C-alpha cells in the first residue's frame, strides 16, 4: 500500500487533501481508518468518496448497508 510514502508526502507539504477511495468492505474501511490515523495531526483534510445509492439505482435492489450509508451522507436538495 505504500502508506509510509503517502505519510511522507503529506508531511512534506505536497498535499492539501487526501481522498480515500477504498472499497466499502470491512477490509477497505479498516484500511481507511488506519491511513486516517497515520495522517492525523498532519493538517491535511482527509475525505472519502461518498457511498450510497447510485444515480439511476433502483431502491428495491439495494441492501440495508447501502441505504444506511446513503442516509448518513444525505445533503440538502
């Protein structure tokens, strides 16, 4: 994963934001948490890609976890 290199680049002032684009799996979320912890205190904004209902997605086919994520990340219309 080259996390040490990422931390070095961030701490060296090469970045203003790190976007974590990892799968919505237990492994992906664990990795995102680990990277965020390693970058804590660096002064860089740590964000992740939104998850939830895809554009044009049918609600009938979505699992509970996807709907929960979409509700947590909702925004004003």
